[in-house]
């Protein structure tokens, strides 16, 4: 049911012809900077996955990102993007672009 509602919502948003509407499909988002889930099962799962995150990222970098990268990607999307559907790879690229932009301003 969740996937169906998500699909309908995404289709409705894209049909509204916003010039800057993006769909983010990050895969696994690893929480950073002390972020904790209030759902106990998720908190335990994130603790376990946290140990293996570097390995998961190495094995499947196109399917994982971090909460920091998702935030930076959202900020970078204000400058526009040629893709409207963004997966973890593109989210990570946008976050890196944001880092580079901020470094040039420093």
C-alpha cells in the first residue's frame, strides 16, 4: 500500500509542472551526527548497520547515502539539476557539489 500511495503522490507532483520538482530515492540513509530513531527496532538496526556501513558503502555505493548528504543535496537542488529522479549516486554527487561550492567561497 505504501508504494502505491508513494507512486500516486510522485505522479501527481510531477504532473503539476513545477519547474523544480525532484523525487529523491536514496536507498539506505545512514544517520549521522548523533541522529537517533525513536523507533526502537530502527535504532537497533542502525546501530548494527553502523558497524558495517563502510563495508556496505564499499560494496554498494550506488545504493547508500548519509543523512548529511541528503540534506546537502536538498540545498544544492535549489541551484537546479538536470535530473528529476535522483538515486543515492546523484544525491551523493549533489552533496559533493555543495561541498565544492562552499569550499570555493571560503
